[in-house]
C-alpha cells in the first residue's frame, strides 16, 4: 500500500509498526518548505524513513540535518568527515580502500539510542550508506512506544519514577573495548541522568528510554540497576515492532531517536567493505 496523501511524495510503510520508504524526493536538490514540513510529519508518524539509492553529497546531508535542528559536532573528533564537523564517518577501509579487518565501532552492535549520553539527547540521525557490504552490517530499528505500551502494569509502575545515568565512556570503552576516550573527551561528556520513561515532546506519546549507554539507576544499588537495565533492554525489541534493514549502497535512512532504538548487525571487516556517513541532530532534554 502506498499512501500519497497527505504527503506530496510516496510513503510506503515498511512494517505495520514503524518505518516508511519515501519515493519521489531527490535529496541532492534543495527542499522547499512545504516538502520539508510534510517530511517532518512523516518522520513523526513513521519514526524511520528510508530513501532509495541516490547521490547525496555531504553538503546536502548536512543541509537536510540542519532543517531538523542543531546538528551535533561529535565529541569523538577522530571520525569527522569531508570538512564538515557535523559529519561522522564509520569505515573499515584502509588508505588504499581495502578492508582493514577492524570493526570501527562495536558499540553500534548493541541496541541504543543516539546521543542519550548528553543532556540534550539525539533527535534525528541521518545515515548515508556510502559503501555497504554484501552480507551483514544491517541496521535494525525497534519501536519504543510499543515497547512501553507492552510492559505489564507492574513494570510500568516500577519504572515510572526511575532515572538512568547514561555514560558514553561506560558503553564505548568499558563494555565494547573501543580505544579509550581522551581525558578532554571524557570531560566534555560527563554522565547524565534521564527518565526511564519519557514523553515524546511532539507526539506526546510515552516511550521507554534506555539502551546501551544507560549504565545504572539513580538511587539503586549499582548491580541491581544494571540488571534492571539489561532486562528492560532485552524486553524492549519485539520482533513484530522491529524493522530490519539490509542496506544497498547509496540509501539514506533518517530516524527519530526519541522513540526508537537501533543496532547494527556484525559483518566480516576483513572481507567486506562498510562505510557510512552520519550526522545526528540534537533534540531536547528528555522529560
Ligand atoms: Fe547509533
């Protein structure tokens, strides 16, 4: 089923729960306000928008992100790309363009929500698939409205007052063994606490807000909080509320971090090539 109305482009749902394929927009062209407004409405409605393979120059990706809001300049500055501090490239290629055998960010393999380690967390993330592997390296999205709604009343009551501390240094370095953050990088992103249940600031729907950057629960013994976070992170993704995307080079996906989690699947970094170019728009302080 393809819905042409009320949007001035094609929006074809990818699953009954979330995601839509958007047709009829050339992202390399400047976008008029009416089209952007409709695109934003589709973003709120579908949570994940997929654009078919096309050329999206770095400047156009940044320009699109800026329509959504302030674009994050990522603290992990070794990944900055193309002269735009807003763009962040994850690649397993060496200087000759061959696979180097090293996964560039193993933290992406766990369900998470971008920028939850900041006071103002991620709103939209926009990823362009510059080179995508033949096998593996998929991106999966799950619906966190549905994850909250399907919790038992007991669970809902229990987590209602809780706040979780999100910490990039915890998820990135201690859990996934990536290169240590520098002291300056750590100082730039100290741990922050957010409600475990947040209300989406635009749709006003409630959603679960945890993911892999969540380290512990405020006021709860550390290990007890860890166990609770792990249990909820495992409960949240329901197969029928998940969209699993197998990439084709040149596709672009944008999604709402406030009401979804995502993860990448593994691939063989010694034989497969995977290069993505991403940027994240900074949203609100969760409430
Ligand atoms: Fe991510």
